């Protein structure tokens, strides 16, 4: 008989074991080995049956075993000690609390919004790098005591699970998750009634969602779930899958996570007394509607106009863009946005209601649409809205910051790319999550540089060999599983016990399969790859994994190509494709691979984090210099595959880069691994040691979260406090300034530039006086900054390596306008040019480029 419905009943724990409930539901166990050991030790078989999931484990352990444990004094003491340890982790002052004593302007709380969160495989609510990064961000914030409130959606089926058909085609499965069986708690108000968040949908309908709370150490993660009886059937499905539906599904999800998400945060703070966020961190455009809800709040609750509310919201918002791939940017047809945001306005409504957004009453629809405008009319661009609603924006590696400044430069036309106000914070990874416990045991934490430096070569090599052997066992297990799923039977599979070799150089390549990551670059010259795999003296073994988006048949064809290559009995002991890449598999790969391969089309990898996780364990990166590797490769921590990114012909480019990859493997990587003295590859061990001592500290997520706190959250909190002071007086003033600016700007003009101040013998350092007359179009001199810009010029008159100097207002010009003047020291030898420009100036702006306004002389 098949069950009609399924649900999970939670176990009743005997009193002495009651703290297990908290230890199982707070996800801190996932990066705390002693707690993992406790669960494993309660009942080893049940732990295996439960797939190393503590919540499931508590349902698997028999009542009699629980009874035994409750009488086992040692077990009870361990439970109590670990519960106490967790309690102090959750309550003791950590880095942030100490910082905040010194600097009370640090925000009381920060809202962190993302469409996906990969905290642990027991909560499969992510598809790839973006989600896992968000998970690592929360964990590092927890370790540092940073008061985040995270917000996302709970997907009924998460992302898909991947298996393979017999001929290597990706198959997708969508197992249904029961929230009761997950480490989640329903957010309820004081009398136990579940909180319901509502957003208005077209057709006078209301989308409702309950709010599940996951607890990531000290950080609450609120996940909205539309699958409740209060919703009409099609609206129940809004949160059914991550990246699964059509555009309608997608915009509903984004409305729910953004607008519903802010409402969930308000409810959470009201119920728990948690401080409310002073700063909101939008990750990718997806959650950008959160800014609109905050505008609505300010308009309705505080009587601000739209423009004044924008000024207040911008100050406290940080926007992070996570991809330079245009297809990765969310865009909706303007008509669709109009349809959703005018929801609720009926024919009988007043004129005001018709132009307002009824999803967001009071917020003018035309202003919403303007926030997402892009050059091609007809599309609403979520990243553009993100940038327009955030005073601070960043990319996720130094190179990605640069690429983003170019990519979004049109929003700041008139400015050179380097002046576009988008910075960068290089991503990091959570050490306690991704580092094998043996690494920490041998060399201590990332700051114990001296310990790692002093560990003998033999021990370091033994560590690497242990981790590789564990991966080999896992590869054999998974390949066998995969073949059983593909339809093979046990007697045919004895060969899988002998694939891979714990002593062979092991290379890993695992990631999602969008085109730019070039999964099949390694297959460019199949004979050459075969030679590398089968080299009698210096063989290489290659483990590959990754999911293709279900709608991307091109990606699935690439997977099939790899699978069919790896199915060949001649090489199947040296190359495998492991289906269903997820956090539980990833861990073994990062621990055990000697080399982590990455060959994206530069510069399309925003950061990449898998190579960082490998480096935590002494893996060496072999990668195109893209994303993080562009800034952290130092010549002695791995290898850089030379990129041919100037070459436009993609076939030629792939050939060149594949060739370089084979060359490096054959002539550099394999020799370093196989050249041994007394059994130890000393050159290799040196590379590993260098990676562990210098790279490991730099790739930590705590380093990343530090940077976010100091350079982004704290300035945003200060800016928000400033504009919100005196009943939003400064926000009103800033909005009035922008209005004045908008009106005057078309009339602002540099009337004349006087170069009579050029020195007689211009040499480097000589002073040059620049004088300009400017028509301020009705603005006052304090409303602007007038700058002299001096730099090199080439064949064109484009200025490079510029120096800018603010010019002083020295009075009215003859006739009309104002005179400005400054003395500039000539910065460079050679052909030099200069110009004068006018920019907005206001103490509440973060940069003079912020508003995208500039008037150039001439
Ligand atoms: C780290 C990680 C990723 C992201 O890896 P990239 O190098 O950014 O592609 C994807 N999936 C899982 C399971 C991960 O752990």
C-alpha cells in the first residue's frame, strides 16, 4: 500500500536527553565535530540510516535505545556539556560585541536577503555557489557574533537531485521535503498562532506564506513557504522549486522574498524582540523588491514622499552583484512588473489607487518602473533596481569589481569605468565547514601560521594521503551507486571496487555546468587526455561532477560527453563522473583532491569558491586567472593556466587554453607530484605547506564578513542613522537637493577654461593654475564640486592615469556664472592633457559619482 500523504512526527526524548533537540535543530552541529561525534555515537546504524542528519536520527533511534542512553551517565554528561557549550557559543560576547562597545555606530542588526541558502545538505535549499556562499556568510557571521537576520524562501523540492540515464543523459528528480522533518521551527506569535505574511497578487488575490526559522548558530534564517491551505492551489506552488518555473513564477517568488521577506523580518522582530535591521544586504537582484517595501513603510508610517523614502532606503542598503554573465541578470518584461505591481487596483478605484501600486499602496507605479529601467525599453532589470536602491554596491572579487564597473557603467555615463561606484569584497569560505578535521588537528587554525610551518614533511604528506584515500573510497561507493541507478546489477560491478588508486595524482573538477565554465575543455584532445590518465609512470585520475540547469539541454549534452568518455573500460578506472553534486559530496572532493581544476572563460567567473575550499585542505589550484585566483595566485600556491582572453575566435581560444592545460599537467603538475625523495614529494609538499600557511587565512569567510562589517555595513548604518535623524530631516533635505539638482542640471555648463596658468617650463611637479567659469544653472557653489582633471593623453584625447583636484570658488564671473580656480602639480612626464568637470556635492552622498551626474567642459 502506498501512503496518500506523509509527514514527520518528532521524537519524544527522555528528560536527561532533552538538550539533543536543540543540538539537532541548531545547525551549528554541521561545523562542530564534537557535536557530530555525539550524534554518530548515539546509534551508529541509525546515524547511517539517517544520512548523518541529526533531526532524522532522533526519529530513527528506537525508544529502547533512547531509554538506555538516558541511563548512561557518560552519554548524559556529554549531552549536557555540549548543550552548555552551544549555549555559551550563542550568548557570550564575540568579536562583534567587543567591537560595538568601542564603536556604537555598528548596526544593531543587518537583514541579509538571498534566493538560496546552502547551510548544510540536511536543508537542501540551494543550487550552487551563490547559496553555499550565503550559508558560509551566515556561519562566519555567527562565529563573529554579527547580528544578521537572513531571509529567503523554503522550496518544497529544493533544487533537483541528479541521476544519469544509461546513455549518460542527466535525469532530474524532485523529492518533496517535509518541513517538519527539517531543522526548522514555525514562527508563531506570543499565543502560538503561526505568523502569516501576505502580499497582494493580481486579480484581487492574496499570496500568503508562513515563516520557517532555521537557526544557524547565532543567526536566524527566515524561510517563507507558500504551500499552505490558506492559498489557492496555483499560489501554493509559488515556493515549490528553486529556479524551476516560468517568468511568472519567478516574479512571484521575488515579490515574496523581497516584500514578504521584509514583512517576515518585522514579524520576527516583533515576536522575539530582536533588534530591527538598520542595514539591508541584497544579494543579487533577486531580492531587490525589499527596497520597495521599505519605501512603502516610510511613506505610510512616517509620511515621507517617495523621493524622501528613496533617500532613506538607499543609505541603509548594500547591494552585491554576484555574476558578470548577462544571462545571469534577472530581467522581467515591464508589462509583467506593471501587472503585478498594480495588483489590486480595480476599475472602481480612485484615480490615486490606479496610479499607485496596490501591492505597495502609496508607492507610485511609474517610479517603481523607472527604478528597473534599462536602455532597451520594455525590460525591467533587477540589478539596475538593486544599484539604484543601494548607496553602496560591490562585486565579489577584485576582478569582478572591475568587470562590474564596466558592465554597469552606463548607469554612470560620463564617468570612466574606474570611477563607477561599485567596489568589491572577495568571497571567502567557512573554514570549520569545509576543512577536514585532520587538517585542523595537525596544523591548528588559520592564524597558527607557525604550527603549519613547523609540521614535518612526512606528516603533511601523510595528511594529504589520508584525505585522498578517503576520497577514493567515496568515489568507489558513489560510482557503484550510480551504476545501480543506471540499471546495472551487482554482479557486473565488481570492477568498481578497483577504480581509482589512493596513490595516484587526483584532480577534481566540480561545479554547475553553464557554458562559461567549460566542463568539457579537458576533452578537447581526447587522445592527449587519455595519455595523461594512462601514463604508466605518472598517471592522473580525474573526478568530475556538476548539475546542469534542467532547461539547459546544451549543458546536459556536455555532461553526456564526459560520462560517455568516462564509461570507456579503457579509462574508467582513472576518470569518473559522479552524479548529484551537492555539499555532502563536495566535502570529499575538497578534502581529497590534490589539484582543483578550474577553466572558465575569463572574466566570467565572478569569484568561484570551490578552489578556496580545496586550498583550505592543502589542495593546489590549477586555474585560469579568473575571479579570486586572479588576485590570490602568487606563483607558489598552484598554477595559472594562461588565458587567451584576447582571442575572439572561441574555437581557437579553447584550443589554446586546453593545450596549455595539458602542458601544465604533463610538465609541471605531474612531475612535482611524482618526484620523490625517500617516498616524499618534497616540492609538492612545499606547495601544500605554502598554500596552507598563506592562502588558507586569506580565503576564510570570517575575513570576508569582517570586510563587509567594516567597509560596508558600518558605513551604511552610519549613513542610515544620519538621514533618519530628526524625523528624517536629512532624508528630506537630500531628496530636496536631488530635486533641485534634477531641475538645474540641464543648464549647468562649463563656460570657459583658462589655461594661462601653464608653467613656462612644464616639468613633473611644476604647478599649473587652472581657472574655469561655470554656469551653475541656479545651483549654489556649495551644491557642486568643480574639479580639474589632469592625466596622460595618447592618440585620442582620452585622459588616462588622471589626478583630480577640487577647484575653489573664487567669486562671480564677468557677465554671468561663477569662477573656480586651483593649482595642480603636473603629475606625469610626457603628453599631458586636462579638463574641468562639475559634479554634485552633498554631505550625505557617499561619492560624487553616486548620482551618475557629471558635466564636462567642452
Ligand atoms: C562551493 C560550492 C559551489 C561553488 O563552487 P564554484 O567554484 O563557485 O563553482 C557549488 N556547489 C557546491 C556544493 C559547493 O560546495
